[in-house]
RNA sequence: CGGGGUGUAGCGUAGCCCGGUUAUCGCGCAUGGUUUGGGACCAUGAGACCGCAGGUUCGAAUCCUGCCACCCCGACCA
C-alpha cells in the first residue's frame, strides 16, 4: 500500500483522512457515514476509556447501561429536545424479515411495530424515564451514573471520527436534590474533561459556556471545552450540561425533600466521544504521521533490532528483551518488533506514521558500545543513550515529550488567539489567519446568527475566565461587558 | 438535499472517448535466494464473475438505459 501522506499545507482535509486511514486508526465501512475502528485506533480509544472511567469513578460515579432503542413517544416529552434531535434519528419500524418473491429478503409488512423505536441519538429520555422509578426521597439522591455506549445521529455530512453517523461515547446522567448541587456537578465534570484533555491528550482547552443558540437541546446551560486544531479551526472536545428540571418535569421525576415537600429533581448530562480521536490526530500530527502523547500511546516505546543474520538477531533479542523488561517494570508500554519480513527503515517509517513516541534501535555496534540509539517522534531528534539507567532515561524522555507536545500546542493556540476591536479587523483575522478571535458581542442571538452568516464563524464559548471589560459589539456597536471567543469550527 | 467524483485482484491503478487475441502496471501475498544503521533486490508463482441489472452487437470493462454504493465540496449539526 502507498503510505505517502498528503502534506498539511497542500490539503489539510486530505492529510487528516490519510493519517486516519494509513495509520490504521479507522476506515470507511460498507455503511454510509459509519466507520470501522481498527485495532490500533481502538487501542487508543481503550486508553482514553480507561483513564476517563477511573476519573469518573474517583469522583463518585458508577457505570450502568440503558437500551439502544427508545420508544418514539419519549422524544416528544421534552419540547426543545425533540426539536434538536428529531431531524437526525434512525427509526426502527419493523421487527421481522421474510423471504421475498425475487429470492431476496424483504421487510415483513405484517411485522410493523405499534410504536416505532428510535435508535438513541443520546439517552436523556430513556434514562429519565427510568430514574422516575429510582427516586422517591432525597435519600435516593444524588444518582451519579455514567454509561459507555454507541449512539446514532443521521448526519448529512460525515468525517472519520469528527462526525460519524454512529459513534462511541460516554454519557453521564446525574440527578440531584438541589440546583446548586447540579451546577456544581456540571462544573466538576467540565473540570474532569479539561484535566483529561490537557494532561492526557496534551491538548490545551478553553473552558467556557455556550451561548443560547449553541446550547444542547433541553439544557439551561451548556459548558464546553474548546480546542484549536492546526488548520485554525476550533473543535468542541467535550460538553457538560446543566439541564435544570426540564427532564424531571418531562418525565415526572419527583422526590420528597427533608421538609416533606415534593420537588422535581435537578439534572446534568455530560459526554465525550470518539471525536477526541480526531482531536488527537489534528492537534499533534505532522506530515510524517501521528504524534501520540506518551500518556495515551498504546505503545510508548518500540524497539527495532538491526542485524545481518538470524544469529545476530538472537543476540540482539536477548538485550532487547532485557531492556523491554526493565521498561515494563517502570510501567512503560514497549513493543519489540523482531519481525524478519520488514527492514529497519521500513519499520522506522511505519512507527513514525503511527506516532509511537520513542524508538530504540539496537544493533551489534550498539551492544559493543553499551548504548542504544533513541529517537523521539515529536522532534525527530536522535541520540546515543548508554545502556546503564536506560529505563529511567526513557521514562524522563516520555514525560518530556508529553510536556513538549502540550506546550507546542499551547504556543500554537496562543499565537492564534487574537483580539479584534472592529468589524474589519474581525473579518480579516478570520479570513487570513483563522484561529480564535476574542471580541465583544452584544449578547443577542440575532447578532450571533448574522456574524455566522457573514463569516461562518460561531461563538465557541464565553470563557469562564473572561474578564469584565466594557466595550462595544464588533457588529452592532451595542455595549458589551466582556469578550467572547469566536472561530470557524468543526 | 444541491454540486462534483469514483466503482477493474487485498490495496492503488491502466485500458473506456474511438467495441475485437489470454484485461495493464505497481504495492502487497506465496516460494526460493541474496539482503538488513532510514520505506531492499532478483527469480518464479497465485490472485479479477471489470459495482448490479437490462439492452445494442457476431463480439461489451469499453456504447445505451436504469439502479446501487461510497467519497469529496456545500447546506445542516451538542
């Protein structure tokens, strides 16, 4: 197969596709908009799952599982929710097939469902319908449940990982006795996501809240983390919603409080998806391939033997396996690639494509010198490292790489976050440079919509750390108290 | 849903406009040999109902009709 990757400068979208497919993360499937996540891609996703799952459990959450299929009527119970999701749902109408006249298979018209079932686009409705039976007293609260699941949204246009018709995610759905507690939960989980993005994905994010028109269907407030990709477009990397009592009212979930009075339960939901895989590719990848942060890389180190004969390979293997064992003892994930059907140069290129953070090459020459060649993926730097203390050196190197790629992404974001104080300035930044634009906005949906029509840029969020600052809206000229963050987005 | 494109071996492709031996080439695969410090080379070999269904023709990958699927751009979208 041709493993050449299109360069980012030539065609960014093509580069992204090439990387996803050629680095064996995922591939298109027989079904429109649906992808096959290949073992290497899934291994990264499993790492993400493992880390996030621990973070959820450390913050008091438990996992459960709710059905894939949801009765249609559930969706009409929360008005804005159905508005937001009805257009893009897959619907199950029949429950049986039969042999057709032409020898094929056809849907049995006799097997029509009384009530159609919707393949979940998100699970608020089925979960709140269930919570109704779980909650009677304030003593039953809070409910802190997460589920790992697949969802389906019939998107018109799809892109591998970034927007697929079916995707994998986790969705947390919590129920609380008070508004304050629910808001605290919403903010706490946003913090968990930001922590995960920055310390594991090495992806700097802006924490903020969505404006009314970008809000989740059914939420009172949508918090988000926003990241900047290398082409200057923003990517929403995670969301945490304060749902108020909307779903409790829609599904009649009441409890008796300490004073013996009935009240509706307060809700949150929060999620991140396989879209994070796309973020990982676009934030750190280069023209040679993926650059994986060591904390998430399925293999943090690959050892490539260099030899002329099988006897020589055997000698090198003894040393390589010792190194592997030492690295393993420091919890470093190592792959020793002793395949004889590929040459070293081929392996080097392959592991660069796949983004393995550190490569160790060992030949007879190295064994004589009691050292190995160590190469780091992020900078391409190669160095001779003495065999003594190799494991601790590599461990430090992995930490350093994790920091370096985070800082590189952070610098990029800082360099591409600009203030605009006039409409001309605003437009020229978006057209010529891209990135985040920090600007004043009058707070109305109408203005936000107009700006979107004119520039394709949307308000990504109102940053949580935004300072109060009097100014005037870049479009309408009306007064504004703080800047918000605009960008073109995925 | 509009615009564009593609469909030939596991992958990438030539051939199609202008119908005519056994469908081209590369990668990969198998076997043997030489190799191995940045994507090795030689030899031999296997592998294809040319997206599907009709039609025209002595003859269709090629021309005609219909259908299907996927990709890209746009609109849409937590």
